[in-house]
């Protein structure tokens, strides 16, 4: 180690039978190691041998340096190719989820990572999105996310931790190696990319730096994808209720009628809505619409479509759902609205159904639900009624 640091040749006696020469392998760009030569005879190296040793050292150091430079250049080319391919792929106007899935797969494949997650922040809240690996859909991911978020916001730099024991509650630690790289756009923290492995000291510093480059080149594409998704959502979303628009609902039902075997439609109307506006004012009327819209979203499945039909009328489409299930959902909504709205409000619902066995259309489906809604109103409101085929 001393020879490596000083760069000086040294000859030492090992015992009564021999000696060793230690020579640093110094190239033009650095020191690459130490050459050790041992002589088994008691005599030291002769003056004639020293020039040969120096020449041997020079040739060896030069050869090692060329190999090192070649390996480094090949790695740099591979790294640049990975960054360029990732950037090009993300800039092909992928949606956000497809982009996240692509980056996660590239990082896992390139660095043998076990889990990769792209997390976005908004007012200190975080949201892992579709496209991440499975771990980020589990409660256990929360501890890693909150720990990394706190460190990144405090230290304002990426995290490279190869033994996380002691940093988190040991009982909760599953992954020992962690890389967390912030996504910063316009000097604002938008989110971060997390890379995990169960084995301690698994990731190299070169891996850490390359992940940083990938994230830095990906951030703008992710932010643009988020803006595109938000814009597309605004186009098909009602500004007050935050439910889908009537046009989007129509398109979803038409698509479902082409590919599904059947589905149910629920048309809802807020009872005595004019009296609510007259009594409490239009601001309260708008708030009632928002409350009921939130209750609808909280009581349907992810693939169901809730929309503002118009005015105080709302609608829900349930693909591949029978009438009996639709009736249970409609009754649940009627009950929840009556129990949870302030001021207390009720709704009436009409339910219709279509199947491939019948010659049907969206217009007929809507007409049957409208007739059922009229019947619910006629029977005293605050209830759901089914309209069979006619």
C-alpha cells in the first residue's frame, strides 16, 4: 500500500535467503497496482537487472492502462446507449403508466434490481402509480417511501444506501440496498424513483450514478406524460362533480356493447333539488352534487363508469354486471346518500340492463332507465326501481 501511494520502487530483504522488489505500475493517467518480484537467492537485484525491471514495469503499466481505458470506454458506450434508448422511448408520447412500466423494466433488467417504483409527490402526499413492481402496491412500501422522502427533502440530494439496517425499524426491513433519485423539474420536487434489493451492498456506485442519469433524462418525459393525462382527463371530466362527462359515458357504453356480453345502467336524480337551491342557495346545491358524486365514486368498482348526466342527474354504468347486482349497488347508493349528505338529501334511481341476446342500443338502454327513474319518483322517491325489457 505504501508503494502504491508513494509511487517509489523499493527493494527489501525477506529473510536470509532472498529479497523482494515492490514497483508501482504507474501509467500516464494513474497508478494501476503494484508489481511484486521475489528473488530466492540471498543477493539483492543487481544494477543490470534494475533497468530491465523498470522497463517491464513501464510496459505492464501501459498495457493495464490500455485495458482499463478500453473497458471504461465500452462501459460508457453501453451506459450512453441505455440512456439514449430510454429517453427516446419515453419521448414517443407514451402514457404515464406505460412510461413507468418501461423505465421499471429497464432498470430491473440492467441492474438486477428486485423492486423499482416511480412515486409522485403532491403537497407531501405520495402516490405510487401503475407500472411499478408489485412491492409498491403493498403496505410495506410506505416505510421506505416515507424514509426516502424525508431524507431527500432534508438533504436535497439522491440517496445511495447499501445497508439500511439501523435506519429503519429492523422488523420492517426487507430490502437492505436502496437507491432513491429525486425527479426535479423547474426546481420543484415532482417525485422520485426508488430501486431496491434485499442483499446488502448489492449496488455499485457506478450503478447509482447511471440510475441518476436515467432519472434525470426521464423526468421531463414523465412530467409531460402527467400533463397529457391530466389534460385528457379534463376533457372527459365534469368540472363540478369530477365525474366523467356524458359524452365519455356514451363512448364507454358503446365500446362495452361491442365487446362485452352485457351490462347495467343506473340513472340517478337528486330528489327535490330545486327546493334545496331555493332553501339553501345554489352554493349548497353544488355542494350536494359534489357530496353525492364522491359517494358514488366510493361505492363502485374501478372499471365502472360514473358520470354527470346533466343538471342534478348522475349516472353509473356497470359493465358485465347483472340486474340483481346493479340493484344492490343502487340501493346502497340510495341508503348512503340519505345517511351521509349534509343537509340531508335523497336520490331516486332507475336501473336498466342490456345483453347480447337482445337487439339493443344505448338509446333503448337509457330510455328504460329513464322510465324506471320516473316510476321511482312516482312511488315516493328515495328508492331504486328496475325497468325490464319491453
